[in-house]
C-alpha cells in the first residue's frame, strides 16, 4: 500500500511538471546588468495568444509597465523556429496561429538603474522594483522578470534559478533540489509567482521562530556595514507583539523578509519602504541610516506589510481576488486595505507596549498634519477606484494619513456604540471570518457587510459621510470622546520651498535638499516655477552644507516678504541633473499647528473609553 501511494505521487508530480510553465532565470551568465529568462510552455490550446508583463501588481497603486524593462524577446515553436509577433504596447505581445508556441526568451533590465530618469515614465517604487548587480545582488520581484499568457494564469509554474554557487536566495519558497548551482520552486499559478519575491546575494541571513512562526531575514548591505543578526532582537520583539495583537486573525507559519540596504557604489534609489506578500515582504532602506532608525523603520514599515496578511491579502474584494495585471480594475477600499493596515501598525505598538501613549498620540498628530496636504473633500472611495489616473493618483499617499485616521475614528465610533465591547480590530476579525482568501466580497457591498458583522447601522452613516462622502472628518470631535483636545497654534511666517519644512530630505550624492514627490509646494515655490522633483543647491549664493544646516535655515529666517530671492537648483532632464537658477519675490507662509493632547481632567466616560481604546481591553 505504501509503495503504491509513493508511485502514484511520483506519477502525479511528473504530470504536474509536464503541464507546468518551466521558467528559468539565469543569474550566472549576466551581461551588461541584463538577466536572461526562458519560458517553456505546455501545448497551446488556442492559436491566437497574447503574452503580457504586468502593467500594475497588487499592493502597488501606480502604472509601472514592467514590460518596458524587457528587450530581445523571441517566440519559438516546438521545432525551434522563430514565430512572428506584434508588439501591442510596452507590456503586451500578440501572436496569430501560435498553436506550436513552445518557448519564449528575453533579457530583463532592472528598474533600480532607471529610478532617477523620470523623463519618460514615473519611477517604479523600489520595493516593487528589480535590481541586477552581477556578483553582488539580485532583487527579484518576480513580476518584473516573468510574464504570462492570457487564459493560462492558472497553469502551474516551475521556477528554476540558475545561480552562483556561493549565493543564497532569501524567499518564503521551498527549494526542491539539492544543487548549489540551481534552486527549483513550484508555484500553483501566476498569482503565486507574483506573490513570491526572492533576493539572491552572498549569504547573510538568520532564521528563527517567533510567536510560533518561522522567520528568515536576509540582508544585503553593500559596504558590509550591517549584518542580519543586527536586527534579530528588534524583529523578534515586533513579531511576537504582532502575533499577540492579531490573535486568530493570522495563521502564518512562515515569513521571509528581504532587507535591501542601498548605498556604496550601487544604484541611487529613492523609493524607500516595503511591499507586502502573503508570506514575505521586500524592504528597501538607505544603508546610511543609523541602526536604531532602521529598527524603528522595520517596526513601523515591516509590521504594516505583515498586517496586510489579514487585509487585503486574505480579506478582499473581487477586484483584488481576480486581479487583471494587463488592465487592472481598482477597488474602492484603500481606506481599509492601506489606511486600516497603517492604523494597525501603530495601534499594536501602543496596545502591546512597544511605545507609550504620548508617542502614539504624537503619531496621530503627525498624520492629521500630513493629511492637510491633500484634498480633504475628495471622497476616498472615488480616489481609490481611480487611483491610477489624474487627479486621483496624486492623492494616493493620503491613504497612510487620512486613511489611518478614518480607521481610528471608526474604532472610536464602534467603541462608543458598544460601550467598549467592539472596536475596529473586532470588526476586521469578523469580516475575515465571514470572507477569506478564497471568498472575496463584492466591492460595492462592503459597507452592508460591515453593518452585518458589527450590528450597527451607524457604521453606514460614518461611511457615507466621511469615506464615500465629501465631508471632512471631524478628528477633534472623535478625539474628544477619548479625552483628547486639539490645540491650534499658528507659526511665524516662514520662507521655504514646501508647505511643511519637516518633509525636507537631503541627497548626499548631490549635496542638495530634496523633497518627497507628494510634498505640497509652498506659495513661493509655485511662483518661481519650482518643481517638487527639483533639488536645492543654494539660496542667494549660500550653498547647502549639511554640517552647517542650521546656518542655512537661520538665513531663511531673515528673508522678508517681497524680497528678491535667487535659488540654484538641480533639475532632472532626461535622466541627467541640470543646474538652473530660479528668481522671484519671497512669499512667506504660515503653518497652523494642530497638536492633540491628553486632557488633564477627562470625564470618567472619556477616560474609560480612552483606556479601552489604547489597551484593546473591554
């Protein structure tokens, strides 16, 4: 009996491989930072086919067109003869009468080297991008390397990585061969392919168990400044706290973290952050960050990605479940997918004792302030549904600010209604029990489902006013319910290039001030034609020196309204930095600071609700 079962298993495995798409990525014979990929297909069922690379992938909310990094593509029949094809657009190839299609080969360029050239296309967010540095590191976000054929997304993939024998692949996938030169993985379908990033480099990884979950952390540090072991203690503490916070909402038994630290003589990347997957996350941060800053960022950013294992990876609408990589249809509910997840990433830290209540409240205050840079009357559902196009895509970053605040207010609303018995976390738990990874909800029916799982029709009123409606969210009103006042204070008139000077960064390679793409320009910057992608080299001849930055800031405080001002900038021109001079009259701007503070003498009702909110206890 046992022998028969074994034979059947081998036969079934053979059949699965015979019907799978064999995809080989060659990390050994790399030339000009280009990786060769071959895809071998089972017999085609249709004569006319379309072969695609993704336009967008789940977890990202931008048009990235990964096909633009592909070159030298060739299609072959089962006799090795090249087939003719039509290139429809950057991502799509069309073939007629291609029943004999057997193999596709092409070269992949990486996106990291392309990040600073935004003349033709917006840069790919680094954690969802690709890096090819022969002999150093390969960041393989699989959607940037592997394509698919229409109507074959559900065919299994056999992924073969040919690698240098001294390289290690950090991934949540299980290697099925014992060779040091080859890793082989089996993936159920194309969705699983895009859900499975890998990072290959010389071994620097740790494995450990935390909260009943096996973790692997792989680190690439170009100068060797950091090792994976440096981050174990903080990561372990974070994961234990997260698992406790989530309870039965998380069932992960394993998780992989690929930490890519940019620096040295490597590519200049700027999209720092992370991208979530069911069993892993890819993270990109600057190597120049101090260790405690990386630890704090891992706690904030990686925890956010891990919370995505609940929502939307396992609880989601049909738009995500049946994701169309070639022509994506977006969901209305980024307020929950991203905003609610960001709220969790902060809430668990106060409830599990990683930060104190003053630190938590400071974060809330920062989110309120940051949300002011966006259109507070734009319905979040409309923005979310249309996030890939103007003017909505410029509002996307608000999902991490107002989106998180909406979840906070809904949390307080539910606790008020239930006398502390139910909060936002309870609502999401019940929603995940009602639906799940293989049972999506209908996008336009979510609010009805939330009323069902909570039992409170008032949730629909909140949704219609502040999420689907155009009413600004009354943060002060909700915070008052939990014993918090918002104190307003107007700053002195300021001269600067963006509305919030605190969002200013510094580019070490150019010795210039740089700004986040989503920062709001100041009235002065707008008046002189300054672009948010410009970098500031000097002001009235005074150059930027990071070691004497206070002297520079001190000079800006002497500038009077209407004063003639000259700004020396670097502007991106087809991927090259061009030095320019802009001139204009100074315009001083005021900022209204809104600082939430705990009441000295909250009412008993306010204090009770505050305690329930900050501890998660009923």
